[in-house]
């Protein structure tokens, strides 16, 4: 059976999908960027701006967006951005104004827990 596909999608066993250098979640980011750019073009066109100007604006917005997505894919890899965002949500310090959380809870002379 011949492969008649124009685009090659590299995927091994238990490997993430890679398409044109984009890994895993960045393919979704690229799709979202394309939808946003299409919506911007449609909005500008409906507002009465000439088609060439709409295309110019979308290209000027799209090139940095695509370059940024490829940059994130290259720097952070498959799960890197998710790990960075998760690491930001972990507090660096925990403050406590009372020692009660470290003392055992007593009920009628017995330690609970």
C-alpha cells in the first residue's frame, strides 16, 4: 500500500505527534492561531476595510504568532509549557500565623488522626 499523503506525520510507539517541527500541544496552538487570524480577517472585511489591507494586517499579526509558537515548541518541547505554568502556581513560601496546624487535635484527651 502506497502512502499518498502530501504531509508526513511522524509518530512512533508511545511517541507524541510531530508535524513540521511542531510537537504535541503546539499543533493545537497553531490551529487556534489560524482560527483567530481568520476571525480577525473576517471582522476587518465586514467593517469595510479593503481586502489587501486586511491581508496585510493578518500577515503582520500571523508571522510573529507562528514564530512564537515554533519558538515555544523548540525551547520547551512536548510538555514544557504545561510544566512551567504548573510550576508558577506552586507557592514558594507557606506562611502560618499559628502553630495549631502542627499540633495534634485532641478530643477528650485522645489524639485524633
